[in-house]
C-alpha cells in the first residue's frame, strides 16, 4: 500500500465551476491596511474572527475491518524461511483505502453560503502569513456588501507584478477589470502559469460582466472555462489578442469592441474610456461610475509625450473627470519608486538603426510579443540596413499577424520572410525578432542560447539586442540566458548598454501629473509590490490626498467605497491557481513542495510485505533511492536495516495497521537519513499486507508413485 503524508491538506480546485466556500478560517487570513483604515476596520467588527467549521480531514481511518489486530507477532524470529507460502493474496484482508488516498476537497463548508458543487472547496494556497512590517492587524471576514456602496476586491496584481484582476461589486452585480497571469518562479517547478483565484466569484457566476483590459488578458480562457458567456469589453487590438488566445482553447468569447469615445452601460456600471500610453497599441484607462461615486482605473500607464503610435495619455480627459469629482483613483505603481520621467519611445528608433546598420553578422532582437511599436522600429531599421526580417516564437508570429491585419505593423513587400527562409540567408542579410526576453526555458531565445533551436544556431559575433525590461523575479533566468549567449561569443546589448528599451510604466514624476489632473478624494495604489505601493501612496499624499483616504491593501483585501470614503472592511482568503499542462488547479502547494523536495533531497522508496494478521515482515524490505550518487548502495543497506528493525519492533508491539506502520517508517527513515547524511529526501513508504500460510514440507518418498 502506498501511503502519503499526514499533515493537514490544503484544498484544491479543478477546471470545473468553482465553489464559493473558503479554504481557511478568517483567523488565519489577515487583511492589511494603512493610513487610518485600521480604525475603520475596527468599527463594528469582532476583535477575533470566529472559528469556522469543516476542517480538512484525511480519510485514512477507513481501513478494512478484516485485517484484525493480531498481537501474536511478539516472537521476533528474524528468519523468514518459516513464514510460509506467500503466493496467495487474501484480497479481503487488503485495505482498499489505507490512508494513501489523497482526498482532495471533501469538505462541506458553510461559512459564506457557497454551493458545494460536488467537490467541496478546491482552492489552493490561501494567504496564511502577515506581510509588511506595520500591517499587523488581523481583520475578520468582511461583512455583507454595503447597500449603496461599491465593493472592491483584488484577486491579483497587488503586492506582486502581474496576474492583475480586480472585482467591483455593486448591488449584487459584478464587473472585472483585468484577468491576467503570472509566470512561475524557479521555486514552482513544473508550473506553466499562475492564475488569479476565481473562488470569490463562485456563487456569483450568474451575474458577472467582465472587462478584459489592455494586456492583462492571459487568464481569460481559464475564466471562460468557468462560464463561457461572459461579455468581454476591450479595445480593437486587445479584442483581437483575446480572440486568438481563446481560439487555442477552442472558445468563442463574446467580445465588445470599444475606443476612447465609447460609453458602455452594464447594469449599475457606467463605463467611459480615455487613452493611456503604454507599450502596446490602443490602451485605455477606465472611468467607472456607480451611484456610490466615480472611480478611475489607469491600468498600465506612462506619460510619453512623443509616443510611437501618436496617442499620448489623455490628460485633458482625466482632468474633465476630475472636474466631475473622482471619488477613488486606482493608479499604476510599477515604477513609483523611480524618480523623474521615463524616457520616450522616440529615442529607441535611432539606436536600433545604428546598431543594426553597424552589425557585421546576424542580428537578433528580443522583445515582448505585444510591443508592436518596438517591433515596427526594428523592422524599419532592418529595411534601412537592407536586411530581411523573420519573426520567431509562437506568440510573436501570432501577434504580428494580427497587428499587420489591423494596420498597426507595416513593412515593404518581401521584407518579412519565414524562419525557414531566414535560416538559408546569409547572416548579414537577416534580422530575427523573437520572444524570450524573460528567460523562459522554452522560449526561442533560451533554446538558441542552449543550441537547441531547430533552425537557428547562434555563432560568435552575432548581435543580440534585448529590447525589454527585467520583470522582478526573472533575474536568474535572464542572466543565465545572457551568460550562455556570451559564452558562445555573441554580443549582448541590454537597456543598460544602449537606449534599446524604455519602460511602459510611468515614473514617479509622471504619476504626480495623473494625480494632479484627477484630484481624487481617495487613492488606492495597484499593480506593484509593497515597495511600489508605498511609494505610490506617498505620491498621492504629496498631491493633496488625505493620508486617511489612501488605502494600502494586498490581494484578497476587501475595500468599500461608501459616502465618498474608501476603507478596508476585511479580507477573503485568496491563493494561487496553478496551470500545469492542460489542467487548472490539480497542482497546489503540497505538490509544489513535493517537487521541490524531490529536486533538492532526492527520493527514497521503501516497500515492505507484511503478514496481514501479525504485521511481521514476510521478506527483506526493498529500498530504492533516486537522486543519490552511485555510492548510495551501501547507504540503502543501512536504511533497509533501519526499516527491518522498525517493522519487527512494531509487530512485536502488536501493531498491524498499515497506515500507522507507514507513518512510523517515514519518521524513522527521515530521521536516520538526516542525522547520518544531512539529507532530507522525500520518503515514500509502501506497506503490502498479505496472507501467510505454513505449508508442510513432505519427504520425497511420500510422493513416490505407487507401483
């Protein structure tokens, strides 16, 4: 029998309609606030949250009653020759459950009225720890949404870079701004994407309006798997990207195309738009009005006065909203810690032209696949240098086809060629534009650096231009790719070496312009880590926003806008929703921990066959090690001796419960290996109960045939 670990399990989510039940008590899910909102949180709230029922339990107690607890195993005879014929297995004595069953989501939680939906609450990784030195007040589960107030809940994008998703609720109607993904770090092996936690929407699927905003759209196909008829409002280019992304999942989303002159009415939500500058075409900020007040959401924004697409951030429109009275402003925080004003995109084109025209061999430009203006600059520079252009990387090819179809990317006929044709051209006649700026292992640039690309081989003297920023958390992967390229002999140019990149997020000086134009009564920094959020809060205060009206909150914190004042009222538990291959939610924190443990400490598998009545071993334990050196054979002999002694001790005590035996083996083997070799491998004990029958040995004469 294969047994698993005994520690408390966290719930998981399948790729089916989720439930609204929470995964942890409010006592273990703190909320965070700052700037006076602590007083608001204390008002009308209990000092300690109530304990919720329905703790996760293992189903390991369901052992078969036919095993029996025979204590006759007190005879510690280590000889196995008298243990009889083991060729038959008594299936009735086998424990079908044995505690090795991983019961995922068998809870019946009733704390917030969500339907069970046949699988219990299956969400992973609820927030369990405090973050921020002075954000130490625990808040209970939020009260019912205010009757005439607007409720905000960020399911992602606050206290992190990426995975942006914010839910707005008014009179039981919801509107979502952004639905993005986060790419995994090296500490999350095997994970492809990290999605926002959709569990807050579980009992609200019948009343959702969704706004897919800007480039924060990666999780939309997974959201549509929960409910496929959610309307998605976005600009022309964003709609095209969403349609292409959903087509890969065989989905046909309901798309509503808008621009800066559009005016949408979705239930109680009155939505207007204004142009914002960013690193992809046709970005829009949002003015969201409800009876609770007017809210501005900037999205990703910068104040480039000479943008490549000729569409700067519309400060006059933002000022007009300020004249109406902005009750709450959600502002991009990504570069709030950087002083001054970000460089303009206009300075990049001359640099690319100079680098490409002076290059003697192949040129490779790595950029974000959505940065159409940057790709256009590289194409223009290639044309001036008399080179052909080839796109590499699935997302790059797809996005540039969309941009060309919409008229956002132009090139003389014959300039753009396929990768197959580019591989046959002389190196000094081609420019490759590829993905992989963040060191993604399977991206084209990484495969070229490892010399695993099917068509292109990087050679000494090639020029690699990384026209992108370094996303926090990807430093190790990006520097690894740069080092491999340098080892080959290629010349690598980054934004630190030449003007080949500028950020799509405004610096602190630009954010001051936004605050002064909108003049909000309340401010809530979004889209950033804690240091960015705090810096953005100080910027808002410096422009005249009352410190008590600035809200610092992380994912899951619930903010209510009531009577023109924004305050934190509690927190819901939210976590990470992992995409592993084609599945969503099957992998959670425990599986990630297992993978990490195996990668760091290796694995030891122990198999013991026992008598199902006495619990005595019927043969020598089998010990198999993975991730250990060739000299581990002697080590495993010592482990086998530890296992044998432990099993005989247990049988001598009358123990024959496979589950408890497996747990004891795990503890003893883990302690032995750690004490002796300072290793912490994953231990997998397997106990196999079998029937033991003593067969009388007859003399050969007794079998002699009769004459």
